[in-house]
C-alpha cells in the first residue's frame, strides 16, 4: 500500500570497532535502539543511523537497504533518535501522519512526509487512515473515524456460528455491479470483486461475470481496477 521513496542521504556513518565484525559483510542490531545499527564491510565496522522516522530492519540481508517505516518494522526498544527537523506538518522527516483534511466522516486523508516535505495522500476507496499504526485500515478499526458515516452503510450486529466463529455477511449496493458491503463483527467494509467477477445478490458473493443476470443497470467497472 505504501512505498519507500528514494532517499538521498541514506544514513549517517561513524567508523567504530566494538567487535561485531568478523569475515562477513552484514548488518547487526544495536541493542537498545530502533534506528541505529552496525554495518560490517570487509571487517570494518560502521555505526549507522536510519533517516529520521525510519527503523532498522534486522531481517534485511546485506547490502539490501535496511531501514523501513515503523508500520513495517515494529520496534519495542526505547531509544529513537530525536527528530532532526520536526515541524507541525512533519513530526519526523519520513513517515505517515494525520492530515488536517481528515474528519470523522471523511477519514481517508493522510500525510506522507519525505525529507521533511509533506504530501497529501488518500487511502484506497473504503479504507481510513489509522494514525495509531500509521497505515490505511478498515474504518471500523479506526477510533477517530465514524465508520458508518464514512462507508454510508449500517451493518447488523455481528454474530457467530454454532462453533463460535464470526459470521461475515455480504450485501449488494444498489446500482453497483462490482462493489459490495461486507459486514464483519458489525463493521462495514467496502470491497470490490476481482476482474472477471461481479457481485451476485442471489448468492451474496462475487461470481463469474458471465453468470450474473440483472434487470437493473449498474455502473461500469472503474478503469483503474
């Protein structure tokens, strides 16, 4: 959903020697830190820092870029470098943050900061930005979003089957052939059938489009799907 844009200053490097490096080119996590790590190059040891707002990914093989957004690289350590150029629009130089355009009924707006420059972005249709995890999410899972008003649909209360598993119910949308509402635990999710499929209200699921016969006209599939 999100992509890490090209970063001109990858990280700050300081030569050091703490005994991490042997014969292998590699990265090593520095205990106690989320964004500082050791890089070993031909037995030489360098202390590196990810750009402000990114975390070190200990799973990244050398020489793959080892820094990622916090939503992709969770970190439980306490120490994170101080924001280099914190502003009201960009708390960190890199990351995804709340947008002033977002409201409780229009929850898809967010800001992406790249090198301290904010860009207004919009989640894919039917998703809301969740500032708690820094990514687009189901509206019902975003406390700051009025999911019913945002999706425009009120689901029946959630229910479970005889084994205690959640029952997910699908509902058609008048005038729509490809989009439908999926109700999960009482929360509405706006979904779209895959290419070659349409939503069939007789079975409440997506089926081969050649098999769907409807007397009511519906919208064409958007060209970007």
